[in-house]
């Protein structure tokens, strides 16, 4: 296979996505702060809203977090009334997690505000480009996030 000329090479995906991702995360931070959530807290609420109860270990695996490192986040979310932790009836050592109605309300409010802010970037695309872009991202996103 012939080497591509520098002009015909496209940037690597990470080189294209990383600057956008940094901007997106920076735009989310004030929204999260206004609602009293951390990024990890929001990630936990998103994951719990997509599935029924999960164990702490299963949740940590799904969101790519160390199960011991998210305990503080889970404590904070529980203290705020956003999640419930119940003993697993089959194994009392295991805790099952569930999002509460209050957790779903705050997650929805944050998500709505974040997605309104994303219009800054998505408005750069035409209707069909936007549809294609979002469809492609959904296909490339790992299943536990989709």
C-alpha cells in the first residue's frame, strides 16, 4: 500500500475529538455545579436511569470506574436523595442501587440544559449532517453508554 501524502491524511480520531470533548466537558461543568452534581454523580444517575437496580460493582464496571472510588459519589447521591441503596435479598453483603424520582428529576434537568448548550456545536451542521453525526456517534458508543 502506497504511503499517503501529508495533504491526504486526515487527523487521528482522538486528535479531532479531544478538543471538542474538552469544550463539551467545560460547558457541562457550570451546569453540573448549578445543580449540585459532580461529573461522576451525573454519570451514575445516567447509568441508573437506563437500567433497573444494579450492584455497586456492576455500576462501576458499566461506567468505567473503580468500585471503591465511587463510594463517596454514591454516598453524596444517597445523602441528596438521588439514589437508594438496598441490601440484595440474595446476598446481604451486596447493595443494589436505584435512582429515585428526585434523582431522575435532577438528571433530566441537567441533561436538558446540557443538550440545549450542545446546540452551539450541532447548529454548525445541516439537518442531514446532524442526523448522520448523531447516528454515527450512537453506533461508535460502547453499549453500556448507548
